[in-house]
């Protein structure tokens, strides 16, 4: 069993503070030891990105989006940032960023989150303005749901951009 404990003591994306295994807690037969991982508030935002971003592009991909160029743009932004988010999630989960100290990870996080926020905001607006029952009544619900989730993902990226900016600013002032 793995327990994720997060607190706002650190705001850097990827600052995993410590992982502790409690071997003295009795386990059920066949279960693994309890692991407690402490991380920052911004780290917990990477997990909704993967699920919500996946929802955005799968809801559109299940329709005839290729007939409407606006949905092609939304698909490009959603898939591109979903793949990059999964890539960065793997980097932070494996703590690879600690092995490559030459890369300014706070700046990378700020640029990534800032660009994702701006492009996802544009894509969400395009998605919402393209959803009408006149285009295709069959795909209306999927497109409306993808528009909603695009705005949710945009707000998550906005929050993560804020956390990344605070982290970048605190590391720059040091």
C-alpha cells in the first residue's frame, strides 16, 4: 500500500522531500509495506493533468473531428501537452532531475507550464466556440464535455504556472 502525503512546505515541481517505508506496521499476507511519500503542492497537480488531458483528447478523438479544423488544433494541443506531461511525470517520479543538475528545472517547469496554460486556454476557447448542435448533433455531447475538461485542465495549468513562478522566483533570489 502506498500513501501520498503532500504539504505546501515546498512549491517546486518535483521536490520530493522523503519516502519512508514503515516495515513495523503489520501487513496482510501478500501485501507490501506501507510507503509514505511527501511532496509539494504543485506535484499533486501533475496527476490530474494526465487524467483530464487524456479525457480532452479522447472525447474529441472518438468523433469525426477531422471534418472541422478547429478540433484539429484542440487535438494537437491536448495530445502534445498530454505526452509532455506524462514525460515530465516520469522524470519527477523517477527523480531523474536529480541526476541532471545542469538543467535549470525550475525554468523548464515555468516555461512548460506557462506555455501549456496559454496554448490550452486558446484551445479551450476554440473548443468551446466550435461546439454547436448545428455541426453534428451526434457528437455534441462529446465535444461539450471535452470543452469543459479543457477549461479544467487550463485552470490546473494556471495553478501550476503560479507554483512554478513562485519556485523560480525563490531560487532566483537565492
